[in-house]
């Protein structure tokens, strides 16, 4: 069976022999297809928007000039590959609401038709000033937080609204209950089916325009038998002479009276238009980037469209904006072609100039069929896919939810629904990934080094310590999910739990309340809880109810110390001042031990003092007698990464002692004072000549110390990389 290749833009294969060769539609053909949607869209919305002015001017002229000139101006001034400029549903409907409000107040204000258009244009221009401000304030950055389900839902919602609008209007008959609805539905569906077939059979042909023309001719021929235009089918417009645009009259408008009586309502409509239209533009630009790889500064696009939109409104036309529906038609047939966008603007100008001569011969049902097909094509293909519905059920349901809300209640309610869905998606995704790593079996250890006996007690009991590594912003819903997951994951053997918050940039107050409740509940179950890397503000808010440590390393040290505290008294190793050699002196004979102790030099280190720094060239081996010494990458200790902490009886500085290399870390007292003894390498070498067998024992002890520390480092590195 021959294979089939699908063009990524047209998605329509054309077979040649045994192989399919994709043939995208030309820019002109794609422009005709988009224009075939713009004409019925412009006529329908224009008739609605300018209906109050029907007695004073040709509605067809008002609608078509608004569809042609603003789009042409934007195309010339701000051409964009992949973007068709035309009046959108949101802008047209809100333009109609403003015009209806002003026309209703006209008798009381003494306004004529051209003055009504002037006040309407001023209000709509104000809306685009608001939109310009949104671009200046960089609202586009907010669009990055919209999930793909919301962008798909908006696209589908626009398409379904177009379809439902035709159904409610009886496919051009005027009402769904009209007796002519069945005939109109037949013609409309005939246009949609024929255009779909032509689109698949001849991708270069403007199938929608051809289908409208063929069905219109069929209706005209049927009129010979009394079932055609004027008898059963409603014409798109009534016959009229050619008319130019209706220019507003700015003189004599009582602006103060308009502002006092209706200013608040008009400003609210302007603000609503700015918000909803801006969101539609941003959603489509996000789609351009995600689906077509067309990157653009959406804030700059908002500003450019706003300035030209305000100019068009001031001259009494419905401003053009980014038309997602027509842009998708062109993108699907010709890709991101500037040629198609220019052809669309030119075609619409030609339609406006000639529409008065032929538009009244086109049945409204044929234009309705074009809108039905365009609406169905608006719905992203993934939303029709049963496989996608199974694989991404959550996203698929969200998309259809936003789409249905848009179709039934309109774009404003869909905006709220989309933001709600986006919020819940963000919370859901944050909650599902809040636990970056969970370590239940003691895989992590602190950098606190201990002698072999103590380490041997801790190691098999570290499975009593559970470590939860958190990530993301900790909001109310995320924290509740976290608390629930921690309770479910903890097992009866666990006695300590550590929450690592180093990857949590912020906590809200409700999340901190959830944290306090979790700590309280676990303590009642006999599980001690510590939080590592809690930021200062959050730590101050939770107070002493939550045990907090500067980092995970210190929290793990706390858990290890608690495990050591459980040892029976007879197993606890105590370092005595009578054993200054500590772990390096294990196994030495008394005579050799005494001789080595005689060359040790004591040193008292005050609190928060440094013993040696990275780069020092001394080769002394140091042994802790009391207190603790911390080895860090930089000094002071708070500014560097802790490498290890050693306590009484433990040696440090062995690498320089053995190799003679400069010091690779800093060492000092992080808290209280410490007492040390120093063993110089020269003194050790002299002692080793007199006691060679004992020297081998010391070197063996140092090798074992190094092996244990290397094993600890390897374990920590493995835990970090997993």
C-alpha cells in the first residue's frame, strides 16, 4: 500500500503514483479562503453592530468598509507572517454594545447618526488606549502561565460560538424556529460539505469561496421553480447603491453631558473590550510560538494594534485586530506567508468596493455555511482525537470545558473560566511535582564525621530517617497535598522526618499553617520533624513550633545525633584526655604511643576562629581533643559549603600530611572553642625511624580513615545524582 506524506501546514496529501507529494495552497488561494470567512463574518457582525444607523446609511457599506480598511491599514503598517487582521467577534460585539448605548441616549443628548458614531468611536478608541497600556505594562508575560488546555479551549470556543451563532440564527433565516430554517440548514451544510471535499481534492483551490459560489448559483437556479432567493432563502443584504464610509461628525457633541450621564458605563465597556481582546491576541501569539515556531514580542504587537485600532475607531469603523480564525485558515493552507496576508487585505478592499453590486445575490445561508465550516476548523484537531482523550484525559476535559463555556456564555465568562482552569492546572501540576525526591531508607548522611564505632551504630538505623525534598512555590493547595503525601509515605519504622525546602522559593500563610499542623500530627505519632533551608520570613512565621535548620546537612546531623543518643551507656565511646592520639593511635604499643604523644603540640582554638585556610602549605596532622572542627570551602563557615565536621578523637588535615600538597579546604570552629593537638610531619618522620612497625600502624589507621570518608563522599554524591 503506498505511503502517505502529510504537509505540516496544509495537512492535505496529493498522490502522485505510489507516493503522496504535499502541495500547499498558494498564498492567493489561502487568502480567498480566509476572505470567504471574513465576508459573512463582517456582514453578520456589521449588520448587528450598525443596526441603529440603518435608517441613515447602507448597512452593507458600513460593514464592508469596517472589514476592509482597518485590516488593510494594519497589514500595511504592521505586517506579520501568520497573522490576518480583521474585525473579531469580541471587538465587533462590544462595538455594537457601545453604539447601542450611545444611540439609546441620543434623543436626550440631541445627537444625530454621525455624532453617535463619533461618541462610539471615542469610547472604542479609549478601549485601545487601555490595550496599549496593557502592552506597555507587559501583560504578555502573564500569557506564559496559560496552560495549553486554556489556549486550545479558547480556539475551540471561538469556533463553536461561530457554529452556535448560525444555528440560533436559523442558518441565516433569522431565527431557529423560522419555517425556512430547514432549507437554510440544507444550503449551509451543503456549502460546508462541498468546501471540505474541494479542500481535500484540490488543496490549491479556495474551496470555501468556490462552495459559496456554487451553492449560490444553485439557489438562483432553483428560484426559477419558486424555491430560490427571495422566496425561501434570505439575501445577505438588501439591494442598495454604492456608498462610501460614514464619517463621524465631531462638531456639536455635548461631551460633558455624555460623560456625566453615561461615562461610567462607556468606560467599563471600553475596559472590558481591552481586557478580552488583549487576552485573545496573547493566546493566539502563544499558539503561534508553540505550534508554528513564530516568535514575536507580544507586548509590541499589542501596542502596534492598539494605536492603529484607536485611529480606526475615531473614523467610525470597527477596529481590526489579530483574527485567530482567519489566521488559522491561512496557516493551515499556506503556512506563515506574508503574501497571503497582503492578498487577504486586497481582496477585502475589492469586496468593499464592489459588494453593493453582487452581495444581495448571495443567500445568507451560504455565508452561514462558510462560518459553520470555519468554526469547526477552529477547533484544534487534538480535541477531536479519541487517542488524545485517552492519553491526556485531564487536559482534554479542561479544553472542552473552556470551549463550552465560551460557546454558551461568551468570551468574558470563558476568560474567567480559563483563568480558573489555569489556576487549578498550576496548583495541580505544582502539587504533583512538589516531592522532587523521597528517600525512605537512609540513603542520605550528613557530613558530620564520626569514629568507626559511632558510625557503625548509626548506619543500620538510618532507615528510620525519611527525607522529603520539596520544590516549587508552596501555596495552600500544594501544601495540603504535600502533607497528605508525607503522611501516606511514612512507615511505622520511621522516627524522624526531614523536609528539605531548599528548592521552595516562597510559602504563603496557609501553607505555613499546613506545615505546623503536619509537624504537630507527626509528633503526636512519635515522629520528630525538622525543616531544612526554610527562608527567614517563613521561619519567623512558623516560630518555635517547627524545628528548623540552615540546610539539609545540619538537619541530617540532628537526626544522626538523636540515633546516637539511643545507644546504651555501655556502648557509648567516650574520648579521654589520656588518649590524645584518638583514632590514629588505635593498635599502638605503649612505648611507641608514649613516644609519639611526646612530640604532639597542644593548641587552643577560640570560637569562630580559623585553624588553617585553603592554600596553606603547612603539613601538620591535627587531632581534636574537645569541641568540634568544621571543614568548609570558604571561611567564615556561613559563606562556604560544609565538607565535614569532626569531633573529639578524630583527625583532620591528613591529605597535606601525607602528600605535602597545599591545603584544599578551610578548617575552624563554627560555634564554641576547641582543643587540638598537632603532629608535625618532620616529628612524625623522626618518630617513624625509631618505631617503623608502629608507623605502619598509624599509616594503616589513616588509610582506613580516608577509606571511610571516601565512602561517605561517594554515598553523598550518588544520592545527589539520583
